[in-house]
């Protein structure tokens, strides 16, 4: 049910109602008036909670600012009232603002989207975890090689070699393993440049 009011309207959501889904057009921003909204993303079959929004909090504005589709879905965690602000209303307000500020806002939104995407690429599969271990041991090796050579750095480098051998053994052990989760880390995520 909507309650009309100027350029915005109120929407009443029973607990469990979905306000918008991942991939929906970003045609409005919202402010929680009462209740709570959960923001979720499905990742490898798991529902990941990205945020819980309480009264007074704004959400859904990024899709309006950069014209992208919704990157997550919003669900009422309890009986909730949200104020819907149509894209047109926000666009009209932004059009009146300083072009420099609009450009900065778009940059900030793009940066925030990048952070969300990086978070979603955390290790999931066996291969991802092994690549992550290898990435960090490579970084530690690089750090140790830049220190003065002494017994401690020699011992550390020797232990890193042992870790490398164990990672190779694990890769071999899991070659025929049918992993239910697909790998999400890219080569760039785990490759360390010297």
C-alpha cells in the first residue's frame, strides 16, 4: 500500500517482503521510516547480509546516481515503513547542484561499488584458498628478502619453502576433488608482482 505525498511516497512492508531484487532497475532511493531493512546478496548459493538499515537511514541511492541496476536485494526484517524517493526527484535535485560535486559523488559511488565487488570475491573454493595462502607467503617472502640476511630471515625463508611444498601437496591432493563452490578469485587477485 502506498501513501502519496509530494514527490515521494510511503510504502508499508510486512516482515519478509522484498522491496527490490538484485538486477532490478534503480528507479528510486529509500529512507527507512520505521522498522528494519536487510540488504542481502546471494553468493555461491549463500545469502550474505551486507547491511541492516534502521530508521532514518537512506539506501538504494547508488543505482540512481550511476544508473546501474540493483546490486543486492532488500527485505523487510520486521514490519517496516519506507519513504520512496523517485529517481526523477533525486535527479532534479542533483541537476541543480554544482557539476564538480556531481562528479565527486559519481566517483565515490564507483569506489563504493568496487569495494562491494572486491568483498564478494573473497576466497570460496579450495583453489581460491590455496591461491590466497600462496599470495600471502609470496608477500612474506618478498618482505624477508628485503631485510638484512641473518639466521632469523634464513629460517623464515626455509619455512616459507616448506609452506610452498605443503600447498603444492594440497593442490595435488585436491586435483580430483569436485568442489561445490566455484573459484571467484582472479589471477590478478592472487598474483603478487615483485
